[in-house]
C-alpha cells in the first residue's frame, strides 16, 4: 500500500515545481552506544522533514555516508587485531 502510494519516493505529495528540501541521515554510530542525543537528532530531522513536506516542498530524507570514518576505522581495526 505505501509503495503504491509512492510514500518512499522523493517528491511524494510535492506541489508542481516545488522548492527542494533535503536532509542527509548519517549512518549508525559504530564508535559508541546510542544515547538520547541520537534520538533527539532523529526526532528533530523527522519534524523538519514532515513540516516541509506539509508545506508542499519536494522533500528527500536521504541516508548518508559515514561522517566519522577515521574513528570508525580505528574501532574496526582494534576488533580485527
């Protein structure tokens, strides 16, 4: 039902020629445990995305690339050695 409604496609419900609004979601944090800051960050992003979509913008909430690559690499290397 959601796929038929294009619920997971950028531009779903956007007005014709609408301004784009995009937020990039960082991947899960491999360097430590999740905490309330992570939950707050995701909640704020969700609020912004829904608000801009309700305003008719062409919204995309895109999974992103690792923003902490060096720290992640160190953690993985320690586990491998």
